């Protein structure tokens, strides 16, 4: 039996007799792959990368714009807040001044009313004191007359009135 080189033990890719055929197909396959990649795949990949790069650049620009707008909005908010606080402080001070003025007027009215009531009370007390003094004098006169009548002494009403009046007013008889 004759031995064929194809019957040799080993891998067919390493058979030197098929090398020219393998090299031909390798070159054809590489050329086809190169043409497919250069004409179809690489342009698509390049356009996608360019589109993504443009999108990223646009997004970065938009982020910078939003960041600047946020900073401006924050500054405007802080200014508005500061203005509102100043306005509130001004309103509080105005209200405090108005309340103090109203309070001063009310205190003046109350002081005037207290002074008027005090004067009225002092007048009434003086009237009551005078009335009480008159009542004491009257009772003292009546008592003196009764006592003199019990002792059997006859005195003139004028002398009794004068004597009682002197004693009640703090004088000596």
C-alpha cells in the first residue's frame, strides 16, 4: 500500500503541500475583510464617534450654561432674600415705632384719667371728712348738752357750740 501525504498523521494546516492554497485564501479573506471594514464598518463607527463627541460637547456646553444660570439664579435669590429681610426689618421697626407711639398715647390717657380720678377721690374724701367732722361736732354738742342736763347745769347753746367746735378742731378750751 502506498502512503499518501494526505494520510500523514498531523494537522492539515501544517501540511506544506497545501500552503500556497492556504496563503491564497488568507490573502483573499484579508482583502475582503479590509474592504468591508474600510467601506462599511469604519465609516459607521467614525460617524457614531463624531456624533457622540458632538453630543458630549453640546452636553458640556449646556451644563456650563445651566451652571452659570444656576449661579445667577442663586445670586438673585440671595439678593431677593436679603431685600426681603431688610424690608421685614423696616416693617418691624415701623410697627414697633407705631406701637410705641400708641402705647405712649395710651399711657398719657391713663395718667390723665388716673390724675382725674385721684382728684375726684381726694375731693370725695375731703367731703366725707368734712361731713364726718360735722357729724362728730353734732354728736359732741348733743352729748355735751345731755351731760350738762344730767348734772343739772344750764348752759347756753352758743357757749356749748363754741366749746365743742374749739375742742374738735384741736384747740384748747
